[in-house]
C-alpha cells in the first residue's frame, strides 16, 4: 500500500512535469523557468520598414507604398495630450495620434510586491516579516497600473493611420481645442487632424465615464483633385519582455491573441511570431506569405494579453480586413488589421469605427465588449473545470462579499461533493492502518520470498475486504479541481488586491507572514500520522519529509490557493479521524 502511495505521488509529479513540457512546447510560458524572450531586455535600436501583406497575401519589399513607415524616419516634434476620466489617465501624442501611455486609476500596484523570482528572496517572499524590520518595505506606496507605455523600460502602444503616403502614425496631427476631462454628459472627445498629399485623416477618440473602452473613429477625406483608394491600419505594438518580476510559480501568458467567429481564439507567442516573420522575410516578392492564424475575416478582434489585463482593438463588424502579426524590430512585435477602403472621389469621405478596450480581465466586463472577448481570460487546459468553479465562486462572493470567505465556503462545497468518495477512501485507509501489524508479520515471515509475500498480502486484502488503492482515488479525482482552482486564483483579477482578514491583504500573492504555508505543513504532517505507517523505514522518513517539501513550494503560491488547501486538509483530518475512531471501536 505504502509503496503504491509513493508511486502515485511520483506519477502525479511526472504528470506535472509532462504538463510543464507540453505547455512550453505549445508556446505557453514555463511554470518554473523563464524563457529567453521572457527575460529579454528591450533593444534600444528602432525598427525599420516592415512589409505589410497585400490584398492577395504576397510579400512586398520594404519601402513600397503598402509599408508601415519606419520608426527610423525623421519624426516631427509633437505635443502629448493628457485625457483624464474616472478610470483612465491617457497620454496621446499628436505625432501619429499614438496612444502612448495609459494608467488605470482604479487598479493599484504596490511597488516591488510582485518582483519575485523563484529562490530570489528580496521580493514578496515573507514580505510581512521584512516590513517589520525594513523601512524600505514600509515606504512602498501604491501606484497606478500602467498598460500602454512608451518609455526606456517598455514599448507598448496603439497606433493607426493610412498606408501609401497619407497620414500615418508618424505624421504630425493637430489637436482641436476642447475639454480634456469628462464633461457634464460623462464623456470627453479628442479630435486630431492631419493631411498629406491631399488626403485628410481625422481621428476622434471618445472616452466615457465608467468604461474601459475607448471609441476610435477615423474619417478619411479626399481633398485632392483625383480619386484615391486609401488603405487603413490599426495595430498594437509591444516589446517581447515579460512582466517585471513575475514569479516562476505564477508565470502567465503574455502575448498577442486573435479571435474570429470562424476560427475562434488563438494565442500567439512572441517567439513563434519572430520565427514566422523570419520565414516570410526570406520569401521572394510575389510569393504568398503565411501566418500562424487566420489572415482574413470581416469580424473579430486582436489583442495583447498580460497577467490580469488586456488591451484589444475591436473594429466594427462586417468590414473585410486582413489580420497580421509580425516582428518589426529587435524584441518588438505588432499585431493588427488592414482595411482596404472604398474608392474616394474628390470631396468624398469614409469613416471606420473601432473600439479599444484596455483594462482588467473582469469576466462581466469582457462579456459586454465583443463576441468571444471573454476568452482573453484564459484558464488554459483546465477551462472545462475552471469556468464552472469561477461561476460558483462568483455566486458565493455575491452573497458574502469577501473572496477569502468565498474560498472557504467553496472548499466546503467541494468537500461535500466529494464526501462519499472521501469517506470510502478514509475507511479503506483506516482498515489498512488496523491491518498494519498483520502486514508487518507477513513481510517478516516471507521476507526472502517476495512472490509468497505478495500472495499472502492479496489474500489478507481479500479476507479483510480492503482495497489497497482505495485511498488514492479521491486524490486523483480532486487533482483537476485543485489545478482548476489554481488557474482561477492565478487568472482572476477579481482576487487581485482582494483582502481576507488580518494579515492577508491580497489573495493573489503569497502569504506575507507565511502563516498559511506553515499551517499547510502542520496539517499535512497530521494527515501523515493518521495514515497507515509504511513498513519500510526509508519510506516512513520520506513520508514525514514530504509536508516540509510541499510547504516550501506553497511559500510561493497565491495565498488564496493555500487557504483552499489548508481548509481542505483540516476538513479531511476531521473526517478521517472520526472514521478511523469508529473503525477502531467497531473492532
């Protein structure tokens, strides 16, 4: 029995490692080790001209009419205009009308609190104890979460414009005067205009109170004396660096994503985009280029996802578009759409509307943005279990109003759901513990004949009606639930900065005083003592050491997840103790 438990533990750990390899093979981030892209620093070099796909999907050389202008081109001096709403503080550059910085006023971040790599201790590890002795820890003040940002540390912007020598994201726009904060109706608009070669582009950003969505209207006016057929683009540009200080045990996906009604949701890694771009750049002019995703649609959206947050461009529906993703410079990537507009006669105009969502991955908000946008909150392969778990958690939270107590009540619900299986498991383990003297005697009697020893053991199990594997079944069944809850706690921004009580101020980060991990170790030790003792002294020592090993791992896990496991262990101990006591009395 005890050897089988050890084998099951080895098997489960092997499954975890296989899953880890499968994640990295499919381009998702490693749970334990950062990839080259994850730790790469932003290269100071600026990208050059990048070929944009033509209507037939053929590669075009840099410098052609359908090329996004190079960042190395001379850039005029512009003005940065700041728009402030109840949720945003946004900087928009009059050079290109680029959305270059966006702060979320309702989403706070504690300086350095998440800068924690595995086995790096000047981070969130035991930060509560360190704050008692270190003035620096006490001095940390909340700051606004920043998404879009063009700075020395980060490049993450939203750009738009026209191809073919008309106003683009490097052209100088003129901002019309007006309010830069919300007006009495609860909205504020910024209108930007630029004209090149007789074609005027008017960009209108509209911000609304209580909304993380920004409406972008782009109107093309032909002020020339000849007909034109302009091409419009919208793109998100980001460097390939991971979020600063992300924990190896809490590594999440950072990268572009695409959704269309026909092909559904696709996540793209920066490494794969770089490889795909290199392959396309090697193709000759006129040769068809290929992407890792659908390249034509009349619906859907593009986005860049990071832990807890997403920025996405959602163009108006039923407008044909090309979808592209490419590496545009050293450690710099873009994803976006290209629209072939109608032929415009002199004096004619055409408007294309889009929505830019930049905010938290809150399920209730994402569902209202666009079809399929809720998929940006990705639970990975555990989605089939994680989504119902989150719905149940959300329902309980609506009643209790505290995510910590919600996790405790959820644990009770899960425990009740698995009660019959757990009871059968504990009865089996209790019987095994009562049989320990007989099993020890059999091992001593047949220690020189393993075959006879196994036959005697099987006969004993049959006589006593004991299933030696009965204690493992609930563990196997609960493992998907545990991993689903891990995904929910890790991915749900609802738990971010959510307090429980006392010393737990954020259920999405490790316990600052290590109280829950220590309680976890104690509960596992008690469970080990309640289980049948291994006959092999070496196995017995291993089983006693395992609580310590697991507790060290849980030092780096979100406190919400550790809370679930501690409560689950306490309930299991109580149930197992009662069942074992009843079995002993029955004897």
